[in-house]
C-alpha cells in the first residue's frame, strides 16, 4: 500500500486542485460526524437510573459526570470542525472569486461550495453536461492554489 504522502506527490496539478477544493466537503463531513456523535451521547443520557451509590447514572451505568466530560469534549471537537468548515469555505470562495471567467467561477462554486451534482449545475447554467465538464476542466487550469 502506498503511503498518503507518496500518493499525493504523484498527483497531477489538476488532481491537487480538486483535492484542495474538496477540502470544504471533507470539513462538512467531519462536522456532521461530530454532530452525530453528540446526538448519540445525548440519546444515551436520556434514561438516567439510580444505582445504590445515590448518584444519577446513564443507561450504561456511568456517572453523569462522565457524560458531562464526554459531552464537553465532543462539543469542543464540533466547534473546531465548524470553524475549519467556515475557514475552508472562505478560503476556497475567495480563490474562486479571483478567477476571471464567470462561467468557470460558477461551475467551481456550484460544485465545490454548494456541492451540486453535474446535472443540476447543467440545468442551473443552461449548458449541456459535457459543456459543464469542459468548463470545469478549464476552471481547474485557471484556478490558483
């Protein structure tokens, strides 16, 4: 198996640009995973029980202070992921806006920021899907990392 670093070195310039542009989507997924973990933690806490020590416990028998610590840590991770998502969105949007061609800007914005499918981009812009692919290819060429 090839290590990630070696694999990234052999990427073409356009692949590097796509990978950079997909960073926003990865940040969104990371934030969504963290949000899901928070919901799971909350669900496990809903049914507290009392064990003979007199302290309220969660369904699994853990002390609620464990729950609070776990919840605090996960919320910290969520805030960090949210900050990263916002930062990536701003960085990528700023770089897209620096481009000269409006169609190229639109395709990159719809694809990588709004996360639209090719067909939906085609409908929105009034071009054939193949034309959208061509515009995307040109946009990647003109996009500056």
